[in-house]
């Protein structure tokens, strides 16, 4: 009987507490949701970790400064990492999930060209801005909602051709590329076209299939051609195998690579001493804000930032700048702001995305010297 009498009283108390808590003035924090597509499994996991670490650093920096003030309301940045496994089909699947389930306003990441194209296709369907820090394929340019912080393969190939002709002063080049890779195949073709235009000679033009580990046949043909430069536009793991085999079979010339080379893995490998590759950023560049970024990033993460981390940082910070201009979390206005906003001053340089999403930037040619990374040349193609 006593419980029956107390029950209505308890209900009143419970509803009262709930009502008061709802009137306490506390509001649920508004969020600016950003998807981060990065490979965090398999042999390319290092690149994915670079992307996620840099995106998280940028988000934390923005949140500590008060978040994003959009139309008078404060938004905290929230990241939604997703593992692409380095495969286009998985990248497309997780991108769709980020958009439909997590309701992200934009997506950053996807370093590899094949993966980036898969993400771009889904983002185009849903009209979601996508910024890749480093995918170089020219095919990305055709997607209206896709942007990149790095230069295109066309720009990279032209810079390499000029460097090989003017700085190395060697005319005979052998090229070994992956025909099924948009990135590798584009770079090889564009480089051949540009190098021959500058008067150089491509004496061997060899392709291989993705996943191949024995390169003895194409390498022997390149050596027999008399090539003085070996151009390897492939990923770091593959390039390491190729160089070991090239030196084994007697290639004594110069190695030249692209921005797919991971300098952290290669800088202490004696086989790559005095080789050259295209770069976007290295510590110590005289760019406003770059040194502060280096010091603070190392303080918070315990390691020096890589070029991929610097490019990813510029990707997320330029996204935040566009969102502030748009004054909303809605994807389409943010896309429009990315296209129209004034040049962005990032740690990898000053750039704008133009109407096609491709920035105008100088190309850095780096080398491995005495076990360290050093800038060899800066190619201005403007």
C-alpha cells in the first residue's frame, strides 16, 4: 500500500528532475563533421597514420581556438576516420557510409590516386567537398567537388623533365612504371613527352604489373639500353625492390623518383644516396608558419612531421577556412567557398584551388645526402 501511494510522487520527482535538467541552459555541442579516408592496414599503413595524425592535430588546434564560428554559432570539429585498406572498392564503400550515416560535411585524405578517384566519384554523386593531400592523377581534375593540395602529375612530370635535362645533364633515361596504376602510368607518359620535348632521350620504357616482385627482365633491358638515369614512379615498397635488383644487375646510374617515394623510409638506405625525387615540403623550408608547425607538431606527437602530414594539415585548415567563409556546415556552400576564397597561406606554401581544384605551386626536388633529406632545386613552372 505504501508503495502504491509513493509511486505517483516518485513519477512527479523524476519528471521534475528531467524538466529542470532540460531548462538548465546546457546545449548539446554543435559539430562540424569531417570524414578522413586513410589506409591504416596493409603495407601502406604508415601513410594512413600520417594523414590521420595530421588531421587530428589540425582539428585539435581549431577546437582549442574556440572551434568554428559559423553564422554566430560555435561548432566543434569532429573527425570520422575510415580505413580504405588501400583498395578503391573499400574506399568507395566507407565514403558512402561517412556521407549517409555519419553525415559529414566534407572528406579529406585518400593519398593514392586509385583510392582518391573512388572517393571522388562518390563525393561527386552526393556533392560533398573532398580534399586529397597528395593524389597526383590528372583524372581527379574532372571531378567538380574534388580538390588537392599537391600539384598534378602534369606539373610533376614537367618539373622532373627540366631537372633531368638542366641539372643532371644526362640525356639517356630508362623508365619503369606500373601500367595499371593511373598515377604511375600518367607520370611515365607525361615525363617521356616532356623530356623528349626538352631534347632528352628515353632509351627504355618498361612496364610491370601491380604486385610484381621480380623485375629482372625489364631492368636488364633498361641496363642494356645504356640508360644513365632510372626513373621509378612507384610506391616506396616496390621501388625498394626495384633498386635492389637494379644495383644487383649492375645499374650504376642516377635514380630519380616522384612524390610517391617515402623519404622517411629511404633516407638512410645507402642504395638511394644522391638520388632525386619530387617533393612538396621538408622541415626547415622558409615558409611563414612552417617552423612553428614543425615545433608544435613534434611537441604534441613526439616525431617530426613528414610532407604528407604537412599537406594534410594544409588540407584540413583550408577546409576550415572555407567553412568560415561559407558560414555553414552545408557541403555545397563550402565547396563554393573553396573555389572562390582568396589564396590560402599554408605550411606547404601559398595556394588557391582555382576552378578546377588544382593549386599552382612550385615543385621541390629533394635528394638524400649523408643520410638526410635536402632540397636540391625548386622548379618554378609559372
